[in-house]
C-alpha cells in the first residue's frame, strides 16, 4: 500500500486513462452537464462546440473505456419517439471517481 506521496499502479493507470485528450474532454462535458445525463450524440455535439470534432463512433469507444475504468455510469432507457419504433438509448453521467480524477488533472 502506498505511503506518503507514493502513488499506486492503479492510480497511475487512472491518470493515464483520464489524461487522453478526448477522454478528458468527455469527462469535462459530462461534468458541465450535471445533474443531467447525456447520450453519445449529445456528447459529440458538445465536444464540437468546444472545438473538438470527433466522430460519434470514436466518442462511443472512449466512453466504453471510461465505463470500463469506472469513471462514468451508463444507463439504458427505452425511448418512444412520436413517430417510429421504440429505441434503446444509453445515457452517461459522471461517477465520483470521474469527478475525483478531474480534480487532479489539468490539461491545457
């Protein structure tokens, strides 16, 4: 167990994962949306307004990495649009671990 200012391997891995520029921006977008949850296309749109043009599939890939490392939570819901069939939509929100890592990392 780390003592003093020592950092564990898991903590270093968390910083490495969250420091990727796209993942870091996704975390910041989710933080600014709180308490609301966002789906992939909304996150993609928010990234674009911040000057980061990323394909929706790339955003989905990075969200899966953030989910795997417990930075974000994903919840499936069924949506009934006025016209068309019911669809499943996955909404994402920031978890406490994501909030904590954002407080530790500053990327300019």
